């Protein structure tokens, strides 16, 4: 087992562990914080994958915006739900079953197919992932359209969220 | 060298956990937490496939992951806005109690 | 105007009168009788003109006046109809015209024209008297115009029959007269007896008419024509005489003749189809005179005389005709002696005299039969009109005295000689003519000729029968005259009887003149003293109708003496017996058998009428129609009902309604109710369900279908 593999395993364990804590936590605020941990672990995964930009964006957007948003939402909806009572609904076992089955299915397909058994190609000299990414995002031959559409989507979401959550008192 | 399989299995695990969270948590916000987990699993998958692709000059995987970020953000924003709005109206965030479409 | 045109036109005025009265002048009594009598006068004038012209033609029989038109297209040829004036037609037209005119005139007075309408008179019943200045007087007939319309139609029928040159239009006229006899016998339709009599007359003559139609059809199919000129040709007759038929071994001619004769049996009321004539006295007296003396019954004899060439070809048919006639003559005469109603006597007398004519034809006495036909028409019409006059006088007496006796019963009369002289003398003349009073009455000459022919040609059975019948004829005639006119009046009504008006007595006088004088045109050549003075015009004229001029029979004293004996003897004995008879109880000849017409009517009732009714009411109506046919239909109806019920209760309701209809609904409801709980409204439940199913389907697809 090479060093990279060991690091990967540790980070993967952290990710999975925090993810389990997210869905199993008794207090909702704890779940949100465990989500932050999960997201951070995922950023580390990105780094391991030489996708540095993604790691940074993950931290900034997911943790910096989305997780904060979750915490705000939890705080704003705390009237009745004082972290008491069961956190899982009556059919949680069915959900667990489904999750298990899904994982088992995916695992059996993925682990035992030879297509995924490859090693990464070494990065070429002078490889600049960020500028390539930037080119890809704004080049008309590449993905400028989805990029623009995504921005429109964000605008729509922004407007929509404001409107939906608007307090009309 | 970490085989691609490991990353993909990790992604599958994250996805399954997220699925479990969506299906079994009572609080609506907790459900959205599960959704976020699932989206992250997808992103991991995409990034892994990009890195283990044959042509590293093609940034398709990363671009896709960026777009997913944007979508996840939008979705969380709107979703939480909805939860807050529902909380204001019905005074509860427990998904089981929001059953106006019950027969 | 040519004779042929006149012949076409002669039947028309009465027909036009019928339509005019029916459609236009119905309300006005005076207009109606004017139209009718005027029409009769026109036809009479036409007939007289034609008669005079015909007399001037040499050998009219060989060259008759004829005119025919194409009527019915039959394949290549046409059936022609037309008019024909040969000697037989001429003499027939003569008496028809005179008697019709006289009867029309008589009817004006008979129906009390000029009298006030009755107190309780209704259309349909005979008039019953009106009150005028406190006294009861005869009242006018309510259906006055209707009567004249009908006799107009009747006259049309008779004229058509006489002038026609073919059996088809003869039959048309025949049937029109049949219809009119029904209408006129049943003239007073509110009387049930009149209605029954009308139906009886029609039905009985119909039986004869069926056979006649068969005969006509036979003639047509055998010869291809119905015109006299065609069928009485030498070659045609010869062929018909030689062709045998399977019926009774008669030749074709004989069978045709027999069939047509049966028609005449019905129409001229010979035995056994005579039953309608006595009952037909229900009609008004002018009707009785017209139909049963002068015209309709004469039509039967006329037709038989017409087809004499056909009849004479077969000896068997001739025998049948002769014996039928002779028997009828005697049969009817025996009944007549026991009748009390003045018109019934005359009815049976008519039957008897027609039998004479048939007998004459049967023995081949063509001219004698025609002669008797003519003279009979005159004196019988006279007698009937006279009896009508008597009845009228009696009715006047009834109304005057309030003594309600039957004005038609002879035993209620008596002594009318003094009260109604004109009627008496004319009736006497008629009665003597009927009896055959020698020399001065027409009846003598015609009857004598028949007897002479019978004797001369050796038909002694017929001769004897006719002689006996002649005796009885004289007897009952004298009985009638004695009871009616002679002796003292037997009832108050008879005492106050009154002579009738000129419209009634004038025809009596005219007819009486003919009853006396007409005989003199037929005096046989070899008659002592008178014979050589007058050529037997009638014989030579009428005899010319036949292809072979019939020979006058050789003179013999035996028939002459016989006829003198029976006539005078009958009259004398009749007077002697009845001049002292006061009431019906004293009349020894009221034998029930004779009085009840030999119970023929009762026999017919049992043998024919009741079985027919049974057949209609029970067999056909009740059994076949009611039980069988209706039963089948009802059965089908019930079956269908039961089928419907079964289908409804066993298929429609349980299967289709409950199982399919309600069942589907229940199943759908069950599905809905079962699936309803899925709709919890909880998002997570929806997701769970979706994922579960996805997994299920996915595993099926992955592991089963793609294996």
C-alpha cells in the first residue's frame, strides 16, 4: 500500500464517517456541522485528485455559503423542534434498506468491472488546470453556454428564494 | 496508485448515505442535508472521472462539477426558502406533518 | 237521329235522373219526381220511336240495328260491347218503356205527393198519417226523392239489359237491377222485416248470378266473344253442341245454357230460388210492380229467351228448363191459394207465370214464351198497381175511422167494388187476363199458345201440369177479387175506403188497355173465326229473331178447350166458394202446408242458413280464428314474455347488471380504496415507493431480461 493509498483511505474514512454522522445526528445543528466536516473532507479528496480549483470552490461555496445557509435555516425554524423526539421517521428501516441495496448494487457493479481498474495518467509538464478550466468555461467551442445558463439559473433561484421566503407581515 | 474504483466506491457510499438521510429523516432541513450529500457524491464521481480520463486537456469533468456546484447552490437556496415559508405557514418543519396532499 | 244512336241513348235519361236527384234535387220533392218522370218519358219516347222504326224493317231478325264499340283489349282482339235491335228487343223495349213510365207516374200518387208530412213519420218507416183539420189523413213519404232516384237507377239497369247486344252489358244491367232491388225492397230500412227481405233477395239472386257468371265465362273462353251476333252463329253453335263436357254428359252448349238458366232461376224466382220474391213484398207497391212483374223478373226470362239458340241444342238442358218451369208453375199456384195478403198472392202468381214462360221455352215454344212475357208484364204490373191502389184506399179508411187493421189482408176488405170503381174494373181486367179469360184478355192468347204448343208437340206431362196450374191460377185470382171487391165490407176501414188519385188510376187504365188489346197481335192463324182476320203478327215478327223461323203449331181444339175449361171453371168455382166466406177461419183452403209455402223457408233455414252461421260463428270465428290463430299468437306473446322475463332475471340482472356493471364499479372502487392510502401527502413516502419500484423493475430488467 502506497502512501497515496493510505492517505486516500484516511480521508475517505473521514468523509464517510462525517456523512454518517450527518444523517444520524440527534441534534440538527450538529448534523449541519458534521456536514461542514464532510464537505471539507470532500475538498481534500478533490485535492488528491489534482482538482485544486474544485477544492477551493468547494470550501468557498459549499462550506462558506451553503452550509452557513443551512445553519441559518435551522436557527430560523427552531420554534417547536427543540432537538427532541426521534430524528427518524417510522419507515427509516426501509430507507436504510434501500440505501444498503443501492450501495450493494453499485459496489457489485463497480468493484467487479475491469473498466474502472485504471491508474491515473501523470500530469504533463507545465500543466495548468485552472487556465484550461477557464478556457473551457468561456470558450464558445466549449462550455460557455451551460456556464451562462447556470448563471441564469442562479439568478432565477435568487429571485425565487427571495420571493418565497419573503416575510409579508 | 489509487485505482479509480476506490474513488467511485467512495462516491457510491456517500450517495447511499445521502439517500438514507433523505428517506428517513423527519426534519425537512435534514432531508436537504441528505440531498447535499448526494450532490457531493456526484461531484466526487465527476472529478474522479476527469482525473482518470485519457485526455487531461479536456476539462469536461471539472466543468460539469462546477455546474453542479451552481445547481446545488441554487437548489439549496430555493429549498430552504421553501422550508422557511412552510414553517411560517404551518409552524412545523417535520416532513410527515406537511401532508396537505393526503387523500 | 239514327236508330243506333237512339238505342245508345235510351238508357241514359233514367241514369241522369238518378244522379240529378241524388246530388241536386234531393230536397225538393216536386223537382225530384219531375226529373224522374221526365226521364222515364224521354226513354219512353225514344223506345216508341225505335219501335215504330223497327216495325218498318223487313226481316229485322236477319238485319238488326246494331252498333258496337271496342271496349276491352284482350290480346290481339277487342271485346266489343254495343246495342242491338232485333225483334225480341223491340217487343221487350215496348213493354218495358210503357210499364216503367206507368209505374213512375203511379209512384207520385202512391207516395202521397201533395199530402202533409206525417205526425210521427221518420225516414226509414212507412208514412203513418198526418193530422189535418182534426182528421187523420195519409202523409207524404219522407224519403220521397230517394225513391225516385232508386227507381231511376233501376230503369237504367233494365234498359241497358234490353238494348245490349252482348252478355257482358246484359250482366251489368242484371246486377244493377239486383242492387236496386236490394235498395228498394229495403226501402223502409227501419223495419227489420224489410231489411231481412232485402238481404234475402240479394243473397238468393246472387246464388243464381254466380252460376250465370260461370256460364258467361265458359262462353267467353269457348268462343272468344260475348256478343249475340258472334255466339249465335251457325258454326259456333254447331261446335258448341258437339263438344262434350264432363258434367252430367251435357254438351258445351247445354252446360252453358244450364249455367245461364240457373242465373235466370235466381232472378226470375223459380223453384228452388223463389224464396226471395214473397218476402220482397216488404217494399213499396210500385217496387213490387216494377221489379216483380214488369222488369226484373222478366229480365231472367228475357235472357233465357235470348240464349234459346244455345239452349235448344241440348235436349237434356231443355228438359231441365221445361220441368223446372212446369213444376214451379204448379208449386207456386198451390201456395197462392192459401195466402191472405193481397200482394203475396200476386207474388206467388208471378212465380207461377214465370214458370209458364220457362216451361214454354223448355218445350221449344220460343214465340209463345216471348208473347206470354209481354202480356204478363202488362197485366201483372196492372194487378200490382191495382193492389197498391186497394191498399191505399184501405189505408185511407184505416186513418179515417181509426180502425187499425192490416190494410193488406184481404179478409179485412170486401165491397170495395162500390168504393173504388176504377180500381175494381182495372183489377178485374188484370185478373181475368191472368186467368186467361177467353178472347178479350191478352193472357188468354198467350197462355193458350203455350198450352197449344205443349200439346201440339206431344209434351203431355208439361201440358197437364200447366193446365192444372192454370186452373189454380184462375181459382185464386177469383178468390182474390171476390174477397177484395165483392160482397159486403168486412171491416170499418173497408167501408170508408176511397178511390185513389188520378196519378194512380191513370196508369191502371192505360195498362188495362194493353192487358186487353195486346193479345190481339198474337192470334194464331188457324184460330176459328178470328184467326184468318189477323195475321199472327207477333209470331212472324218475333219468330224472325231466330235463324230458323219457328213454325206455328198446328191448330188443335184440345188445348183450346182445355184452356177455356180451366180458365172459366177456375173463375166460377173461385167466385162460388168465396162469395160467402167472411173470415179467415171459414176459409177451408188455409192448409198450413200451403200457407207456410211448403215449409221451404224453414228447410233452407235448417239446411243452409244455420250451418252457414255455425260455420262462420263457431268453426271459423271461434275455433280457427279465436282458438287456433289467436291461440298461436297469444302463445307466441306469452312465450316472448316469458323469454323476456327469463333473460331479464337470469341474464340481464345478475350477469350484466351485477357482474359486469356493478362488478366493474365495485372492482374500480376497491382498487381506488386500496390504492388510496398510498397518497399520504408525505414526500418521503413517495420517494420510498418510487425507489422501491425502481429497484424492483431494475432488478427484473437487469437480471431477468438482460440475462
